[in-house]
């Protein structure tokens, strides 16, 4: 799983999100809605995605 790359897309704005959720989205490298970034599917990245799962989604 560590060698697999995933694409993460921000699907909702961070307006109204808590400060910690905004920091997680920024740490993933996302700045705007509909932006897509690519990361290795590590436990750390997957935990970050789970924390803000209502703001982001994994795309193919």
C-alpha cells in the first residue's frame, strides 16, 4: 500500500470548517475547491483524508 499513489480532490470549501480541519486540508496541499493533488497512500495521509472526509474525496 505504501507504493500506491492516490489522487485527492477538494470537493467542498473550508469556509465554516474548524481551524484544525483547515490546517489538515492545507497540509494535504489543497488550496482551492476542485483542486487535485497526488500523494503516496501512507497511513499518515489516509488518516488526514479520514479527518476531513466531508471536504475531500479520493479520485481515480
